[in-house]
C-alpha cells in the first residue's frame, strides 16, 4: 500500500476533550477510594480526611437518633447484605418495603412505561402489597397551559407530564413508599420534591439505551465516544 492510500485509510482520530481543571478536587477526582477499602492512603484533598470527628458524629446521630432514618438505613443495608447479587431491583424494593413496614406502594409511572408498571403492580400484589399508581399524563393538562412552546409538542404530543399532580395523588392515597418508573429527567425531580412518602426508583428512563443510562458511560470509549470528544452544545 502506497503512502497516499495509507493516509487515506487512516481514520481521523478525534481526541478526548480535557475538561478545565476544577477545584477543589472531590471524590470524583479520587483514584483510591480509601474511605471504602481502607487499604491505602487518603489523598490530600480527601473529603473524609478533612472532616472533623464532630462533623462525622453529628451525621451518625441522624442515623441512630432519627427513627425513620435508622429504620431505612438498616433495612437497606440488611437487604444489600443478605441478597447481594441475588435479588433483582424489583425484589430489593419489595424486601426493603417489607422491612420498613410499607404496605401501600405508590407507583409514579411514565405513561410510556405503563406496561412495565402494570407488571410491577401485579408482582407487588402477588407479594401482598397494596398498589396505587399515577401516570405522568394524569390530569390531561395541555403543555401550552404552563408556557411550554408549541414547537415542543410536535413529537411528544400536547399533554404535559404532571409529576406534581402524580405526587399529590399518591400523597392523597397515603402511600407508604413511592416507586418511580421511568419519569423524565426533571419531571422525576419534581415528583421527588412533592412526594410525602419516601421514594425510590425502579426504572431510570433512557429512551436511547433501553433505560440503561450507565450504558453511555460503559461505552464512552467506544460507541458513545462523542461524549468525551465534544460538548453536546457543539452539535
Ligand atoms: S472520601 Fe477520600 S478516599 Fe473516599 S473517595 Fe472521597 S477523596 Fe477518595
């Protein structure tokens, strides 16, 4: 192969973009995670090393002295410890719910994932829970009513997602533990904000990756390398 062809055949390799250095460093800059492993040294900027005994003790008290915090922290650690690598998240949710005494489970579902929520509700009922679900389009309010521009309704339809109403309906139904099934980014935030019951998430929506957002990170040096090459705003 001549030099010319060789050059032609060579793919233009895009370089990973380096983010501007951000200070102070934090756990996402840490290569040792000694707080969990306790097998090396804490880095200079370590958040654990910079905490005083009093600061840590104050937070520990929130687990030991606050009844609800204690119950949930212990239940989730027990479920993690007992069923590590054995239980799916569906099972873990039920195991935690049972341990914290939650009987009535609220489901805040995306309307697009209603089938998944139907199955989940069935499983919950089979395991002795009461279920009350509210879909994101509940109330059937037009997007334009709250100032969403009409151009944003073309692909997704005129009816707005209504996470605040979802939360209020589950609050009214006095659910003990609410489970989010595929609410959009931001809509989920509003649901968490208005839900009176504790929340957990069964499905984190990712329309591109079959609801597996971690896939983008696992493939960020392969199929999704664009994520490390340029800012999305550059497109
Ligand atoms: S607390 Fe310290 S050791 Fe743990 S991840 Fe953060 S910087 Fe690393």
